[in-house]
C-alpha cells in the first residue's frame, strides 16, 4: 500500500513527541532525510544512520521500515 | 530512485524543517 503525505507527517510527529526532551534527535532525523533528498547519502546510508539514531526505539524503527522500498529493512534489536 | 516513499518522507521532512517545526 502506498503511504501518503499524511503518513509522513504523522511519523514525524511521532518522532518529535518521543524525543520531546531531546530535540536534537528529531533535528538529526530531519538532517538525515535532507541529506537523502540532496543525494548526499543513499538508501543504505539512511538505514545505517537511522538505525543508530533510533536504537532502543523499536516502534520508531518499525514505523520507518514502512517507508523503505522492498528488500530493505532495519532489524529491530530486542 | 527506487525508493519513492522514502523520497516522499524526505520531502515532507525538508518542508517541516524549512518551517522551523
């Protein structure tokens, strides 16, 4: 199923809320996405950065996985 | 690019960042 802009906004809100006391994490996530948009980093690069940034937050990682193309997935560490 | 939904998320993030959100 195709995700919409509303889903992206909702996900960004989720990240912002979860790191309400660590706004730098939210800003880092926005920076990663901007680097991807400008093609400074590719999909595997995004996956590497996001998996480090959201380590210990499996719900955010699983939410992020829904935006990844087929064949890509961040494994959740339990 | 083979990741249209990730591009969409990146576009939304860029707009959000631009708004200072």
